[in-house]
C-alpha cells in the first residue's frame, strides 16, 4: 500500500492525468474506467535503429473495484482508448506501492 499520506496525492495525480477508457475483461464489457496512459521509449533491442515504444495504462484499485470488475486484470483483456484505438493487455502488474494496476499493452490485432 502507499505510504501514509500519499493516497491523496495519488488521487490528485489521477484526477489530472486520467482519461476514460473502455475495458473488457474481469467481468466487464466496454465499461468506462479512468486510466493514466504512459507511452515511453522501450529499451533498445539488438543495438540502435528505429525507436521502440512501450505503452501502459495505470488503473487505480479503487477505480477497478468501483467499475464492478471481478478478480484482476488478465493477459488478453481489451482496452479501448479515448481515440478509439484498441489495445490488448500483455502484462498486468499489481503495484501495491501506488495502489494501482499497471497494464502493459500492445496494439490489438483481431
């Protein structure tokens, strides 16, 4: 769990940076849920070249529960961002230190 006193700061960060996404998985079907998107440079693979990107979404435990989700996010769950792009969860990570799930995603290919 977050350090005492950090909970309010974490909630403030989410209130500023979170966007609504639609989540399918964990008992949810296209359910709106607040998530903070991160799009960072990924580590180089086999030297230099075109830059790779790493995208993730952070969903607070409280938002996950409030949306009525069952269980935990899982690999192959789907997330639709504000622009309508669909992403597949490839690595859900429980981050108790920030009271949130960090979901590594990749572009969905049906």
